C-alpha cells in the first residue's frame, strides 16, 4: 500500500511539471531567504556583542558598591580602594583571562585657545591593547606603551575639535573625586578612529599612572574590567565573583556586559 501511494505521488509530480517546478522553486527561495535572514541577524547580534564587550574592556566590571544604579559620570567619583590587590585577586580566578584596573573621568582638554569636554579612561596600556578596540582604532600615531608616560590618545572628532595632532602637547583638566581641580600636560601619541561618532568626538585615553596622578587617586580604580576565558558561562562567572567578593568582605558590585550595555 505504501509503495502504491509513493508511486501515485511521483506520477502526479511528473504529470504536473510546471506546478511542481513552481512549488519547488518557492520552497527553495523561501528556505534560502529565511536562512540568509537568520544568518544576518545572528551575525549582527554577534558583532554587537563583541563590540560591546571590547568597548568596555571585558565581560564583567567590578565597581564600588555605591556605584550600583549610577551613571558613569556619577560612578567616576566612587572609587575602589586597594585596586592593585583586588585586581590580582580577581585575575587569579581560573575562569578569568585577565583583569585590569581602569579610571573613568571627565573634564576639558585644551590645545592652544581651544578646549572641549572629554570622556577619559586611565588604563594599563598592555592590557588595554589586548582587551579592547583601542589598538585597532589607531588612525595615526602609535598605541601608547609606557605605563608611566604622560601620553594621551584622542578620538578623531575630539582631536579635530581642538586642532591637535600626533606630537602636540595638550592639557588635560579634570575635577578630582574630592572636588579639587587638577591638570596634566600630555603628548598626543595617537589619534583614533572610533566606530561610534558620539564617542569619537569625546573619547580620551591616558595610561593608568598619570591618570591616577591627575585624579589624585593612586592605588584606586573606578572599575576593574574582567575578561573571561572562552567558553565560560557569563552568569555563572558573575555569580561566583560576587560570592567571592562577599566572602572576602569587599564592598563591590559586579556588572555583566549586558547590564552595562
């Protein structure tokens, strides 16, 4: 009986060839369109995930407990004490590929008679180069390498706004966490081409040491950026790190890249 039905079906297909070809074409085109759409969506979200993770320096951020629910500008005054020891402790976790202290700060950068507001990051050059987009975004000059040098990297839009280029001396001014004003003169070693225009117009990088001197925050950090090893579950790693910090009596919060985004 089954063979008879298969035989009838085959005869029907060959008898109505035009209808068979049309139906088959519709099925194939629909399958290809659905597959391409699914692939495009998956690639788009995958790329967005990678950019977000590399934009913030890692999969997780360890912040002061007081910084929970605050904007980045508000959180920039809430510092983690003992950043070196805390970074070393976080980096020792087997799920962690690397951990680096970062300082976030805001203020004005000046060159000649021009000054423009910026969003600054003080970071460890060698670790920043491996963890983020900064090294790939260098349009002219070189990525900074000396962790103690008074060197600065500027977003392309920011550099144009103040008329600065590689080799120029600029003055970076900010308000310290205790409310004072401070400034440092730094040499522009790189101009970046950041993929997001709003950030390209404002972004600025300093090595951690001069940034800490600028903020009078030696040994402290706004956040510790944590990069996980490939294949590690994000939520499990975040939960384990929260539990570990709580056991150690560290007043800190842990945010995943999804929460930060």
